[in-house]
């Protein structure tokens, strides 16, 4: 049964090609993804927030996301917030380099020794943040943690990797005559159906709450959306039963 | 990229999860640092995503060669969205199809096949840059 990807942390690196610090973000992100926290992390290319689809833009609403930037322009943090969702944490390489007393990294193409040390320092900081984020209950809608709330799920994360080409699935539904794209709806339907939840008022209410986790639902549209979800889920279940 | 002395901008994709993204990046560096340092310049894709005015101005003012590591073609799309003109879009996968012996592996660090593939991509871009410059030269003297 497909599972909602609730137990991973997203990493979005600026990858800035012009600066050595951009290369540091890229290599630090890869170090976390491949070596330090391969089972707990996933990434996406920053430009996909614009060049990709609705599923790509849902990335930071699904995953508590760490934005990793090389310089004070903070392209990754700002673009993630603008086009996807508020990052859970933000790291700027320049700041870490200063804190660690390292020389400014040089060599965007081939990092110098200071740059290589900056990769280690940055990756360690990001790995620590990953642990913190997985230890808390991330509220995707508010972009903050529920205070004191423990993590609640334990699904084993699959192989770490890039989210490119495996965007969050989106289903467009008719809500009171308007075509509304809803991120994760196919997965939510699969999950509910797999759990043996038959269409009905209580299940529809639960569906609505789950859909709201991953989507910004316009205020005052609960009734219309509820009707649409009831209709779509019934159709989904009929199709599954056929 | 800053000055007017540059004549062609090179915009590689930021592909971070796949080896073709790294090939794209390495090829771009080879062109702007080794092959045609005086006449080309890099524009970071992240700046275009954020709408940085200097980056947008650079792709509007100069012919752009984009390098993309996957079919989503983020580099080409972002240049177009920024008001620039993609004079030539290079797809790493296409270059690989023409050079099947150069199988790239690794993301943080490319294997030898990846490095050679990056070199092949860079060679194609360099030829494109030369064509663009020759055309500019021709129109200047016409």
C-alpha cells in the first residue's frame, strides 16, 4: 500500500554555480543524503518549484525542509517559502564558515581545503537539524512544530534520493464547479482504502482533515470540498471494487 | 556573470539527485573556465528562480546556452521565464546517446566516464559559442 511520505526531511540546496559556497551547499547536501542520513532525507532541485508541476511545489508542504544556502541572498530559503512551503530550518554556509573560524572557501569547481572543511561542518549541522526535525511533530500548514508533541509514525523510509520525477501525486477534483488540484489525494485515497475505510460521513470528515495537511484549502469551502471528497472517494472505492 | 565583456551566458541545470546534473555543471565550468573564459559567463539557476535582477538582466542581454540533465529542462525553462532567449539548449542525455561508451556515475564525484562525458558536452557548447560569436562578429562588421 502506498504510504504518505511523512518521516523524511527535505533538503533544498541552492547549488549556486557561481560561488564556492554554492558548491559547498551541493556537496554538503549530498553528504547528508548519501552518507550521514540516507534513510531520513530526500532532495529536490530548486528550479523544479517553478519548472515542475504541482506535485513538485508540494515538496516543502510534505517534508519539513531544510534550506541550504551559500550566501546571504538565501535563494533556496526564499524560493522554497515563496513557491512551496515555509522551510523548517535554514542554513547559510557563510555563517557556518564564520562560526567555525574557517577561511572563505575558494574554487566553485574544485573546492580548496577550507571549502572541503566547510562541507563537513555544513553537513554535520544539517544532519543535526534532520535529527531535530524528526524528533518533533512538524505542522505542515503553519510551518512550525507542535510544542512538546512527539513523533508519531515509524514507517521505514525507503532508499534516499532525488524527488525529481517522483513528485507528490496530484488529483484535480471538481469543487462546486471549480477544478481544484489536491496534492497527495491519490495516496490518501489509497491509504484510506487499504485501511478498510468505507465511504461515509465520518470517513469523509477524516479525509478532509488529511487533505488539509497537504493543501491550502480556501477558507469557507469546507462544505463544498467535503461533498467533492465524498463523491471522489466513493468513485475510487467503486473502481477498486470493480 | 557581471560585465558587458561577456558575450554568451552558460546556464547549467542544478540537478542534484542525478549524475547528469553533475555532468551538466562540470561541462559548464569547463567552458567558462578553460575553453572560452573571456567570452562566456555562468549564470546560477538559483538566482533566476528567485528572480534576481542582475541574473535576469544577464540572460536578457546575452545569448544563452542551457545545459539540462533531465527532460524537465529546468535551465531552459528558467531562462525563458526570465525573459531570455535560449540560443541553444543542450541535453546531456542526448550527448550521452551519441557517446554510449561514456557512462557517467557518481553525483558528488564523477567517474571517468562522467568526466569524459562532461568534456564531450563542453566541446559541443564551445562549438555553439564559437558559432554565436562568429555570427555576432559578422553582424558587427556588416
